[in-house]
């Protein structure tokens, strides 16, 4: 889902990060508030005042989304679910879960927590705004507070729509799950509804563009496309987890991986390994022990003239923990590691010995076959 993200801070043990796409949203929101929303509702203020209101309003929206997702994370943690943190991206935010909720009841309370937090924030900002009017606060303060009350109410209502993976879609899934006691079926139905809702938003966006509302129409189109894609990928992720869960990586690993001797020179490495197998990194094995790793990046740092006289041991580095797993590691965990790190091959290591290599294509081939043959 995410591209490059940046860690901001930790809140009660949860890591709060922002995806690079959030910068786009922040700029668009600040601009639309400063140039459109506040000038429309509050006349005759200075341009500087409108921009200050827009920037403060954007910061308030930022904090509101964090609190919305934080409430999901707190409830999930109370249910015993491991939560890594919260990431904000162009369409809002997401609480990062490593696994599905253990029960339909846990799913329900976790999903409800977000909109409940947004409603509470809307009520709080509304109350502060009313007090501000009575106390005679400047309009640029009460205006921002009023906007935050409205936007939090909109966030709550939008998230309660029964379109998976929105919170309302998760509430629907929890009800279907409780009714049938069948999580895959409940996920399939709710994701189909979410996909249909996304198509409806896309169609509405096209209609709005045709009738002259280009910016509004494009937002409907993009949000609809995102919801449709997220709904379909969420169901596929569940099928993947169900198919691979409980399977150790030793079942899929190549027990005769391509390895490099420490004495191999760089010109031999390039000609006999890199150009032949096209991998980005190679395990360096001395006897039966894994002594390090060598990558194409390291080779590029050495002048080509020195390749014939430079052995691999001279540039090999310790293998990153992100590139290694134990033989009994769950295949779901290995797949998650590949997704996070962007690598497609992991070394299977036990007591310092290289037991094999687990590749993404091997997991996907098994997954495709199992889903085709079984109802997972």
C-alpha cells in the first residue's frame, strides 16, 4: 500500500509514520482551505489570515486522523493483536495490523473505535467553538475550530459506509463473520460490496467531470479507484495468509542454492554468477558456514580494473538480518518480510549454516496451486 515513509514519533508504544504521498494531500488541503473554504465562509479577512487558518486546519486534520487510527490500535492491542504502528498516506491513515482479528467481536469493536473517536472529536470541537463564540474569540480561531468539528463528523460518516476496507465495511464483515462463522466468506462478500462502492464513486467522478467539476470529479474517481483496489487486495491477502499460514519456509526453500566462495574474484563473480543467474546478492559460504553476503552494489563500488585481483572476501559484508530467516519460520512471516524490505529472496540459516534460499516466486507458485485446488 505504501511507498517511502518517514517515522515521525512514538505514541504509547505505537510508531507514527507518514507516507510520502501525505505531503501531496497536506499541500492540497492547505491550499483548498486557504483559497476556497475559509474565504467562502469568512469574508474580509487578510490573505495571510486565510493561509494561517488553512495551515492550522491542515495540522488539526493531521492530528484528528492520528487519533482516529490510534483508537483502532489501542482496541486491537487490548484484544491481543500485535500492532506495529500508524501510517498516514494520501487517503487518510491506517493502523498496521500483522494479522486478522481473532474473533468477529474483536473485529467489531476495533472497527467501531475509529468513527467513535471522530464523533467525540467533532463534539469536542463543536463545544469549544460554541464557547469561543460566547467568549468573543477572533473569527480566525472559531473558524478553524468549526472546520475541525465538521471535518471530523465527515470522517466518521464516510468511514461508516459499508464499503470494505472502510470501518463500516469491517463492521459489516464482523456481522457476516459472526453470522456464518466463516471469515473468508465474510471477507469475500464485504470486499465485493466495497469494490462495488468504489466503482460507484468512479462513475460519480466521471459524471462530475463531464458536468464541469473537474477537481471534485477527479477526487471521487481517485478515491473510488483506491477503495476498489484496496477491497480486492484485502481479500487476496486473506487468501494468501490462509494458504501459507502454518507452513515453514523449509518446505519451499531451494536446498541447493547458488553460493560463492570467499576466494572467488570479482571478475569471476560477474561473469560466472551475476550475468548467469541475474541475482542482486549472493551468499558467501566457507566450508559449510555462511561467512557473509556480496551484492551487485558492492561490486559496482570497485573499479573494474581491480576486479581480477579482488577476492569476494575482501568486499563481502555480514548478511543483514532482514535477508535471513530460520527453517521453521512461518511462510506468512517470510512473505511479510519480503514485502517490507523489497527483497525477493531470503536465506534460510540455522546455527550459522546456510540451509537454503526461499524465493518469492516459489511461494507464489505454491499459493496459486493451492488456491486453484482447494477452498482456503
